[in-house]
C-alpha cells in the first residue's frame, strides 16, 4: 500500500519526466521552434515597418537575443532547472514571485494560436476554399495528440520535419537572390521609418529569433542540460538569424514594398518559383515551419506549469503525468484551450505576437536579474559551474540581459493600441493578486526544483 502511495505521488512531479533528449533532439526542437511564426507570419509586418531594411532588423534582433540570453545560458549551464523558467524565478526570487510569473507565462502562450492560424492562412493560398478557423483548429488538435504520447516521439517527428523545412527555405534563398532588384535596394523604400523603424522591426522579430532560449524549459528531460543547453541556445540563435536575414533580404527585394508589406511570403514565392516548387515551399516550408514551432512549443510549454502544480500554486491533479508516456496530459489540454480561444474568436496575428512579446519580456527581465543571485542561492553548484566568473562579470551579464529585455519591452509598449495596453495591465494586476492570495492561503509548499548535474 505504501509503495502504491509513493508511486502515485511520483506521478505528479517533474522529477519523473524521462531524460531522453540528447543534443541532436534539442537542436531539432530548437530549430523547429525558432523557424516558424517569425519568418512566415511576421516578416511581412517587419517589412511594413522598416521596408527593405528588414534584414538589418533581423540581425539586430539576434544581438538583442544573444545579450538577453547570457543570464539564461549561465543559469542553464549551472544546474538542471526542472521547471524551466518557473524554477529559475522561484529559486532566485522566492516562491511568491513564482506565482506572479505563472499567470504571466500562461497568458503569454496565446502565441500557440498564432502558429496554427498562420499555418491555415498559408494552406489557404494553395486551397482557397478551406476555412481558416476550422483548419487552424484541426492543426492545433493534431499536434496536441502528437505530444500526448511523449517528448521522445515529438522530438523524432521534429527531426524529420526540420530536414524538409531546411530544404524548402534554402530553395527560397537560392531562387530568390538572383531576382532581387539590386539597383533600387538601397534607394527605394529603405529604412522607411528611419532608425526607429529598424529598432521596432528588430524587437518584433525577436519573437522569431528568441526560440532557442525556450529550450531551458526542457532541462528536466535533457540528458545533459548543463552541457548541451548553452550550446544549443547560442548556435540556434545565431545560425537561424543569419538564415532569416537572407530570407528577409529576398522577401523585401524581389517585389515592390507596396505589394508585400503586411503580407506572408506567398507573394514572393509565387514570383520566383514554378508551380511545383511553389507547392513544395508552401507545404514543406511555410506549413512545416509553423507546425514545427507549434510541435516544439507543446513539448516545452507544460514544464513550468507542471512544477507550479508540484509546488501548490495550481491543483496537483492538473499536474498529473501519464505513467507510461510521462506527459502532463491535463496541462497539455489546458494549453490546447489557450490556443483555441484566439482561433475561435479570430484574434489578429500581429496583436497576438505583440502581446506575447511584451508579456514574455516582463518575465525575462526578472529571470535575467535573478542570475545575479546564483552565488548566494546555490554556492556549491556555482563553484563547479563551467560559467563560473567573478561577481562583477556575473552582475554585468545579468544587467545586460535585463536591459535588452527592457528595451524590447518599452519599444513594443510604444507601438501597441490602448486596449492592448489595458488588457496587459489587467493581466499584471491579476497575476499579483493571485500570487498574494494563493501564497497567503498556505496552499503553496515550494520544493527545490533545481539540481546539480
């Protein structure tokens, strides 16, 4: 009887997740996660903001992300944080702030809808009769089911999809570069909104280049997180940003800006490809880029919520982990609903992206600043860390990361509509109230959710 009770308890903890992700699987999930909504759903919006200089914005976005990622890299290289961002916040700032974080994190992941909606829009470009809402709902459902059967299967699916995706995007660059109008590239519609336009474009497209950081949420399931995750974050961010820059260069240089501003890459693809290659680009490129991101997001997004359930912020039954597949099924279902609401209510893709970026950067500011507390909170692990450095250097990295997040946050706040700002203000207040009253109730019993490796 005692063994049965212990077995049931273990089914509710992040410590029981399978540690099956090696470097190959992490790279596949990082690549699939990053190459998605940013280039296919947001590049047209970026071009509308900065014209033909959008490729500069993408490269600048990578700089923002690398600087922002420094504290994450240091922390991921020091310990296994089983709840990802949640465990970082809880370990460095204390359990009260973790409750505030979990509400912000939950709301920021309405971005799940963006991937599904954009996939449906691209599919509609080759099958005009398909309905967007029904198709996006079907896509969400397919990848929910794929992730119900374990992270290992989702990672293997990601590898196959990534190979096809890379081929399609490479063809876009190869066929597109000879068709760029180089004579007018720097003289017409270049930096249409000046330096501020490039900065705004860069911040918007950080949503495209930032996905590598999210891999820290797979720490619980990584075989060697302290070795592999820092490398994956850096290589994925830099490599994919360069790849993106070439795609944006082609996207903004082939057709007049008036024809492609706020539009997906479909129009440029039609201009440079034959019909068979166009179909391959839409199916193997656009659809797989967006669906690989959706697949990877379902793979990592549950881990902070799972740890929050373990600690009592949310009902423990919500954190049930399937005994065979080791997947948190109720949490996956919860995020499925989060993604379905914007689809069913037909939210604007650009508005979803702006809200997700702002809320994410609120979180990231505190994660970055929290890195400065590592020597105090985990002195033994810090002494053994491959990223051990002087306190001065650590504070500098934490400060630069938080400054990068703050710049992105302020830039986006200056661009959003008043109703969006009010909505996010309400979310912030609700998060603070939830954290205060839930902690005061005595239901929260936070456990140590990091460990050495």
